[in-house]
């Protein structure tokens, strides 16, 4: 039985491509995020995706921008709830670590950089900067600590996504140790985004 391809608007086609790219990233890693693989997954042509993204690097950059916005929105909502006392700071840590590990942001950003895409981290860094500024709003005396603690949390999450498992095994530590250390750091800093 032949399948009838539904006609999508340009925006719907772009969204479908980004969703497919994200699924491929999580399932098979960053090297699987190609125009051909995404086109096949959504039943479109390679030319259709070239029209929307220009190149595989353009698709990957659009994917990382989309992921950065989604990830920082989740982390920001959790941080605001934690600041209000409605949430354990560990949830902010877990969301940040999961974004870079289970959701593939760390692997994608690293792969893009190694592939010569020097500005691969820009969308993530810009989204995190917007989040930190939003968290610091109305707390100007705490801006420096919020920025410093965010830097530390993001670097720990990125490092853990790339090397956390092997490092923990090599040192004889539990796999969750980096998350525990990050949470302890946030709890110790009374001027952090989560402690407010």
C-alpha cells in the first residue's frame, strides 16, 4: 500500500526535520544527523532539506539552536521553582546534566566543533546567557555568583556527558558522583540561581 505524502507548510517541514534530527541524534549519535537520514525519516527529499537548511552543518546548527532553547527553558523553569522553594536543586542539576548527556547536546556540540564548525556552541552559549540574565533579573548584586555558578554547572554537565562514565569508573566512583558534586556546589552557594 502506497503512502500519501502530506503536504507540509515550510515551517511544518522545518519542524518535522528538526524533530527527526533530534531523534536520530539520541538514537544513533551526532554522526547520524545527515540531510539524507533526516529526509528519509520524514519522507522528504534531500533537496527539500537543502532548501530549508542549506547544508548538513546548517541542519546541525538549527538543531542545536532548537535544543538550546528547549533545554534552557526547562532548566530556567526548574531554577525559578527551586528559587521559590518549590523544588529540590538536584532537579536543576539533573535537567542540565541530562540535556548534555541523554538529550545529546554535549555530543552534538563536540562533534560539530571537531568537524570544523567553530561556532557550534554559540546557540547553546547564547541561550544559557539569556537564561542567566533572566535568573539574575532583580538580583543585580547576585549577578556575578549566578554567572559563575552557571558556568561551573554547564562545564560540569558537558564534561560529564563526554567523559563522566569512563572517569567515574577509572576513579572507582559512582556514576552519579559528578551530579552530587554539582548539587553540593549549588547548595553551598547561597547566591546561586537555585538558592536565590
